């Protein structure tokens, strides 16, 4: 076997472990949506802050993440949070000022950050703190960067990850029962 063939074989075997989370096969959108809404239900401050419904924003770049939006909308039709219906809206990240206005206008209480917005996570994190929004993502690196909760794939199973510092900074009153099955990012 030539050294080139050997290199190609090793690269093919290692590639899945080396690719970023957005590029590899991932948790199905519908399963992630169910778990995101379940995790949202552990925020004890939702009921006091919501007025008739729970507005939930999905922040995207406008050209992808449609599966996540559709899955969250579908799951929201079948469930409630704090006894209230969940209204899912897609918002396009358009810089900090425009996105802050869009999030405030939507009256969102929580936001899901789509994978393709990795470069904008620091700006989004600043907005979640300023607007007291509970933040979610499906990318583990986003949780390390300051997003509060993640629903990710670990091996062949779904995992809920928490960033306790982010949770506190976002003003989330998280029921400790969630911690029985969630992991904490350090």
C-alpha cells in the first residue's frame, strides 16, 4: 500500500472525529427541538415573564437552519411551557443593533442559536445577557463560548449541556431537577 493510500485511509477514518459539529451527522432536528422545549420548561421565571404565550426566537443567517425552525414549530404545536403555548419565530442575525431590536420586538424569552452563527456567538451572548434571554444551541463549542444550554449528540445519545455561569448571567431561574440529567460545561 502506498503512503498516499495509507494517508487517505487514515484521513477517512479520522475525519468524523475532526470535523466541526456543524459538518458532521447530528442529532435529528425533531429530537433536538423536543429536548430544547423540555429544557425551557425548567426555567421557573417563564410563567412570570410570559403574557399568554412563550415567544421563542431562532436566530439564523437566513439561508439555513430551516429544519430547526420547522422542528421547533412542530414541537411547539404539541407542547406547552409553564402551561402556555410556545410561539417560534425565525430571526435573521443582522449585526448586534438590528438583532437586538428584532429580539426585543419579538418579545422572545429564549433564543436558539443556529450552528452557522459560530463567529457571531460573542455578540449574541452579549445580547442574551442584556435582554435576559435564555440561550440554546446544538453546538457544543457555542456552550463553551457562553450560550446557556446545549442539546447535542454525545456518541449515539442526546445530551443536555449547561453553562452555569451563562445561566446565571442570563437571569435564568433554572429548576435544579434539570441537573439530574444534564451535564455541566466547564
